[in-house]
């Protein structure tokens, strides 16, 4: 019995969007999706587990990269259909959430009518995914 | 000609998720959706314009509440399918992004197996929507 799971308004695919925010800095690190199983696993483990829509399977963040996310807090929005996770990004200092080796996935900034990468690569992807 | 709009991977409904984050505090305020027209209008006005999926029309945030969002910066993620807006939440001090009269839409925290509201109502909704 997990009535708090039933309060979430899962979409027609059984998913909700999840935003991961670094607890210490406030930086928004990434955006992903969760189903009931992913959220249950996240709560049980205290580490972020998402649902990979491209691979159609549970995705324990860090399973390939070693860049886990410790989850401190889970928030839900006013419509009960979006989650916000306050996390510590583990496995590298400073934390690497993005598969490109950057701190945050949101590294492209719109300026002068073009998307410009404005954050450095902290670790080359070929060193992350061996 | 707006090639930067074509670089975005719009979903099958022509939408992308957009996260609004308060520039000054780092607080994640809300989550909404944008289509091409909403994002173009956001850039032109310098104020957040979303696409309301429930009403199926452009939604200039603040049009009913007076709680506008000034947009300082627009970021895009590594997959080119999620946007992050750095905003100032205007019209009330402290800023009210949520239709419930709270600062942030993410005011429910999971604790002891239940969702608990953990942020105060700053202004009653009936005073916002007259």
C-alpha cells in the first residue's frame, strides 16, 4: 500500500517528468521521466532511478557512468504531475550529471539568435563510459 | 528565419517541456510546455509565454494573475528537447509563481510516506484572480 503513489497524476504512458536539482548549489542538473517502479526504487534506495523512454527500462542513474545521485528530498507540484528531486551529484567533484561530461545538461544558452555551449566539459565522455 | 528554433527537438505535439527557475534564488518555480509560437513570443517580449495544454492556447504567464515572469536567460539541454528559463517572478514580493498563491508550484514534500505542503500561501487565490 503506497497511497502517496496513487496521488500522482501519471500520464497516459504511466510517466511523470522529474527535474533533478543540485541541493547544494540550486543548479538544475537534468530532466528525465519516472514511472511508479522508478519512483518506488528511488525512495527505497535513496538514489535516483529513472525510466528510460528510449531504452524502455529502468535506468539507475550512474549505472554506466558511476555518477550517482543521492536523493535528499522529493517535491511534487500543484497539479500532482511533475516531480522535483533535490540531489547530490556523486562520483566526481564537481558533480557531473550530463553524459557529455558537463556539470548540468542545460549547458546551451540562447544568445544572439544561436545556442552556445557555455559550460566546460569536466571529464571526456570516453573516460566516463569505458 | 529562426534556425535556432529548428534545432529544438519538438515532440509529436510540437511541444517541449520548460522549467522556470528564479534567477536570484535558484528556486525551481514551475514546469510548463512551449510550442514554437510560445518560445518565439517569449524571446520577443522577454516575458514567459507558455502553451496551455488544457486550454490549447498561448498562455502569457501573468495575464490573469498579474504575476509575470521576466526572462533573463534561456537554456537548452544536451538532447535539445528541454528548456530552462532563468526568470524574475514579478507582480508580488516575494514572487508568486503558483496559482495556489505560493512562491513555487513545488510546495508538496514527500515525508513519512505522504505529500505534505511545506510552503506558505503568500496571497489567497481569490485575491489573485478577481
